[in-house]
């Protein structure tokens, strides 16, 4: 299993210097993988990232929320087309970086919708994802749909909802991406969603209830890790944490990162790696079947 760290633990900008910093620190903290936010694949400097990764190789994944102009869940033809182009460009960028995963809120904007999703919007989002997933398959990239809470999307907010959404698409290159921070808001417990989505579970974010240090909030990590062991999950597991001490102009505001939960990125990342490795080790030792 690959343990990963989100880039915003280290920096809010992913230019060459930011990439160099995030890769070096992620590796030094013991991780195998760096996830970075690809909020604008058109302005992202692919050549700089490639140079950085050539100097210091590490597995790369990317997550994002769609911008308003490219919201494929609106069923507005111009936005749907812009979203398809946007996602195809993301896939191209990730292919150039040797990545195998594009994850996050790639089905809608990451925002508080003021009305339920419409049938047309749902269908438009699914149609685009189906096409992008076909194209991504040829480049060795899988799409993971992140289950986020009701204040960040209106398409689905539970593992069960994501599973239904994906089964309607019927494309085997699309899977479920669970995040403990969001599960803690929307799910009845941390165990059942993992078992319910087991056939499609592709990617996992490990975040605390306040997005700070693991183990200092209300997430039931014991139950979550037992469930992952029960299904034999072996996909990427990425630590996600945000503090106002590291700011991304686009992402921090979308996610509502107003509080300072930590200042010491190194201490935070090392603690999280030990916490996740410890949970994995603990569930290895118990008889689950
Ligand atoms: Mn997440």
C-alpha cells in the first residue's frame, strides 16, 4: 500500500520551487506518494513539475474541484463542454507526470449548492465522466470520485450515493474515493461505508474532524482501519490536513480553511505517517474473518 501526503501540508503554490519542497519533505517524512491540487491544469507548469520529479522521483496523484465555468453538473452546454476539456487536460497533465490517479470533486464544483442536483445535471456529469474515463484508461489513469459533505456538493454525500452514481455510469475506470473527514459528517459510522463500496473503493483520504493532527478529533479511525483490513484495501492512502498557516489562493477558500491548526508541517506529517502506519500494523494483528 502507498502512503501519501497532500501537498498543502507543505506549500500553497506548486511552481518548481513549491514542487521541489513538497516532494523532498514528503519523502523525508517517510511517504511514498505526493498528492497535489490541480486547480488549473491550463496554467500549471508541467515542464517544471517534470524537472522536479526527475531530480527527486515520487509517485504523484492529483485532486481538484471543478471551477464554476467548468461545472459539468449544471447541464449548461458551455460549462459541460468546458468541464470535459478541463478534465481531459488534467488527464494529459497527469499522464505526463506518470500519475495513475485523478481524484476529488471531479463531478461538480466544490461549493455550497443552494438547491438539490437536477436529473439533467446528474446525467451531464455522468456523461462527461464516462468519456473522460475512457480516455484516461488509455493513459493508465483511473478516476476516483471523492465523497464530500453536503456543503461542498449536492450530487452525493455518502459512499452509498457515490456507488449508485458510478453504477449508473457503468464505466469500470471510475471508482469511489472515501475521505474520513467527510464520512465523519455524513455517514452513520466509519465501518459500513467501506464494506458497502468495497467493489469500487479506489482511493482513501485520511483526515481528522477538524482537519488537524490525526487522533486529536472525533473521527473513529479504529473502525475505519478495521473495515479497510476486512476488505483487504490496498489502494493509495493519503493524509490530508489544512491549516491557515499554509494558504492556496484557490483551495483554502473553497475548503473554508480559516483556523490555524498547526504551524510545524514536518512534525504534523511525521506524526500522521506514524499514526497511519500504526493503525495498519494494529489491524494486521487481529483476526478479522
Ligand atoms: Mn479529501
